[in-house]
C-alpha cells in the first residue's frame, strides 16, 4: 500500500498498485474531480509533485505536459508514495 497526499488541502489516502489514483481516491470517499474516467475529459488532470506512477496505455498528454508533471489520475497507477497538486 502506498500513501497519496493531495495538495493544497493536505488530504491523504492509501492506494495499491492495482488501483488508479482516481479509484483509490473515490474508494476513500474523496471528492476527486472526474467525469469520463478514461482519460478523455481531462477533469482529473493533476500535477505530480513527488512519486512514481505508471500507465497501462500511453496517456493523451503532450511531452511538455508530461515533463511538467501532469498526469491523468483516472489512468495513472500508483507505484510509490505520491504527492499530487489539484490546483
């Protein structure tokens, strides 16, 4: 199990490697922004400040967005403790 912290409100929840960030947040009762849950609407985009994630399929993010730390929480699987920013 890994710990995920959401900034700026400093909300924490746990996730395992089989879950996406979004699944883990919703399972923990966190109101995480989302709509389509398949990486198209971009509602769940957040910025990774720290930690490792992986994707089963390549995300629809530009190389520049990826370099800036943007992730799709609905597609990103947790690989370590994470710190994410929702602003």
